[in-house]
C-alpha cells in the first residue's frame, strides 16, 4: 500500500491479494471475513446491518475450535470489498471517552479471515 498509515489488517490483506494475483494470474481468490465486538460480556456482529447485540455466544467445536454460530461471514473477492466491510464494522464499534483518550474503544474486536 502507498499509505504508510494503513492498519495491520488492510496491509496484510492487500499483500495476500497482491501475492495471489502475482502467483496465480487469473485464478480468483475468495476469502470470507467476520468481524465481532465483545463489550460488557456481549458479542455484537459488526457486519450485520442491525444494531442490536443479538444472542451470539462463543462455542467450542472439537475440530474447528472456538466459533460463534450465526455470526455474519461475508465473501470478499477484492481488497476493496474487505476495506468497505472493515470500515462498516469499525463505525459500529462502541467508543467512549476515557482519561487517556477522548475516542477510546471500550471493547475488544475480533476480525477473522477464512480462505
């Protein structure tokens, strides 16, 4: 990326798409992303158009490990798809002022990439 202030997620994904194009030319790369927030012990789906937290719970699967049933998984074919969804989800995060930072996030976010 030409932007030196780009975050880690866009930087890594841009590299993934660029390397895939260089190696496989016309072969499409499709990934699925999910984005959730944990705030006050509730899970919010940051890619869902609704605003309510819902009834999402972390479950443990013997082969898959930890997962959240019902969490939105969005397919992405281009880095622009990922950036749009990352921006969408980031705007839905809970923020509030703290003594150290006027726009501090008061939650934890988990951004997952699945190929």
